[in-house]
C-alpha cells in the first residue's frame, strides 16, 4: 500500500511547494511597475503593450532606448568676466533642444551693471529681460529660442568684474 501512495504523495508535495511560491495577489503593485515594459508610455502595462511587443516579435536592431531626464542639469559653466570702464561684454549660450536655463550673476561693482537678456530665433532677436545688478542675482528662463544672448554693460568709470554662472536643463 505504501508504494501505491508514493506517487500521489510526491505529486501532492510538488503542487503544495508550487503554490507556496505563487504570489497570493494577482494585482500588480506600484512598486512592480517598470517603465521599460510600458511600450506606449501611458503609465500602465496592459494588453496594448503586449500587442505592440507581439507585433515586433522576431525583429532586431539597436537596443538603446532614448531617454530624456527632465530637470537634470546638462550644461553648466562659470565665467569670470572683466569689463573695462564704460565697456560691455556679450555672452551667447546655445539653448536649442533644452527646456530651461538658469543664469546667476555675482558682481561687486560700486555702480550696478546694466544687463539685458535676449533670445535669438530664426527670425531675429527679442529682448526678454533688463535689470541692474550690484550683488547676486539669479534668473530662470524657459527656453524660447535657439540661443540666449546676455549683454552686460559696465556703467562705472573703472574696470569691474562679474561672475556669470549658468546651467541648462533638458
């Protein structure tokens, strides 16, 4: 009798062990979401993603997936600028393909610098900001053109110095 029950006992044990390793819930939790499996980037992995993958089954190509990291500083620069008495300085910053630019000015002049900020677009240039700076100033602009032009005018009668820091985000 013991030999007759052995296959049933082994089968029953295998079924119990298999069930022990199956998750109790069939619902997918937020921690299981993998954006690389969300083919149509709609925030959920569903039959549309499976269908899209099934249609492309068997094809090959470059495995790299283009990713834009929003809010990550991609270009940074600090420049110490010397401006002679009554002189000026132009700074051009290429912004094509970026979302936002932050520009910091740190000047120690006895008379404020005059600063004009403009966008260059295919049709010309247009001014977006004009201010005086005698100390620290931070300006944040949404990208509206191919490049940003910064014009700094030293209104003083002596040579002055100013730091210009900027970072551009994707």
